[in-house]
């Protein structure tokens, strides 16, 4: 009996910690929404001869009583002027402290002398598929709106849009929700709503709050996030494609685009020249195939992204390539990733 009692005492904290939050959705909204703000950014479009002035409406989250606000970079990027409306209706000025177009997050500082409410940041690493979540923001400029759903998927990467893993949710997200919080049933922020799919219904994406939190220090101190960059873009390819296009193909990372002036271009890496559509997927063939970086095999897009993230600007690295059926090695110097034309695209 003693060992059963001891076991019960050991398991009791774990069981208590596993209890779900039973706070009503009304109470949750009343607690979290004061820390959610509406952002109005006026941007100048220099390309259009008419309607050069455009107002972007988004959402943001107060994360510090001194007035720091976390939002999406695409909401405030290039803003000529900006104002923030607090939950109580007060309008305050704001400025951008730091911006990261890769993760699509920005850090703002409010010009407010009053004590501000702060949201509780959670742990996106503990989020599971099926967890109930709510999105709070300003869709279509409608102040303080809450929608409800579940976590539909985790670690979603969208090649060509974002290589950063995101949380997928079916909680309705609309234009104006961008930068607002995705909140768990305990009222903790687990994500920053950032993207909707126009090709489907009930598919939205949020930046995991752990990822956003990891770049806050860089945004505060440097105004940007320094990332390694080789200067090539492509996709995974395997030998089965060779049977379709009737040419030998080595599994690896197919280089489709080499950016001008990049480390890859300076090292002589070749991009693709022949567009081929196979089962609805478009490939740009003819470029080099990366099979290893610093001796680490590269077989998938995730392999390539994960290895590049371990590199440092200024570091000399060896890239193993397959070109026209022959293996070769090139050495290049890693650069800091610049702002690319595709960043913060629609």
C-alpha cells in the first residue's frame, strides 16, 4: 500500500498540470483583448500613377508594459506614417524598432506614457494538432473580433512563400488579422496570425510564438536578424524524375535560380535553364544539384534549409555538386542574407 501511495503522490503534480483550462471564451476574450491593438499604416506606392497612397490595416500584440508591440512585417514594411489604436480607443504614434522579412515579424514601440496591458506569451512547442485556439484581431478593420477553431497542422512550410515552419489553423483569419495573436484556451499566445490561403477555405497560418520570441533580441538591438545566405534557390529532386525526362538525375537539391552577386554565383554554381512540368510540378532543369554541404548529405529541401541555418556569414564552406553526371566541389564564402525581391510578397 505504501508504494501505491508514493506512486500517487509522484503522479499527482503531473495529473494536475495536465488539467485543461475551463475559463469561458467570454472571460478569455476580456482578459486577452486589451493587449491587442489595431495598426493603421500609410504606404506610398511609387509605381502606380494613381492611388499612390494606400492604407494597410493590421493587428498587433503588446508584449511589454513600456510599449513594445509584436506584429507582422508586411503590415508596417515601407510605411510612411503609422498610428496604433489601443483597446480603449486611444490613438498613439508608433515607430518600427526592428523588422524581419523572412519570419514576417516586426517590433514596434508605442509613444504612450500610460501603463499598458500585456499579453501572456505561451509555448508553441507544446501545441498539438486538435488543440482549441482563438484568433483575436481586427479583420477588415472591425475592431476586436474573436474567431474560434483548432490547430489543424504543425510545422507547415510553404516553399516559395516561407521556409519557416508555421502553425496551421481553421480559426477564421481575414485581412486585418495579420499580426494579431493566436491564443490557446488558457489565454496564452501561441502564434502570430500571418497568412491565409486564397485557394482553400478554413486554412490559415500563424508564426509560432517561440520563433518570434527567438528574434526579439536581434530586433531590439540591431533592428534586423542576421542570417547566412548562399544565394541559390531550388527544390528537392530524386532519380525517379529521370525516368520521366529521360536524363540521368542524382538525388539532391536542384539549383534553379542563382542570385546575381551571390556567393553561389561567385563560386560558379549554375542555375536551371529548361522549364519542365511533371505531374503539375514545374522544374527548372539544367542547373547543378547540391548533394552535400560541408560533407553533410543533402537530399530534401528541409536538409538544405537546416544545413544552411548552421552556417555563419564569413564562413568558408565546401559544396558538393553534380553537374552533367560528374561530381565536383566548390568553395564559397557565406554572406549575410540580403533583402530579396520575393520577401513579403502577396
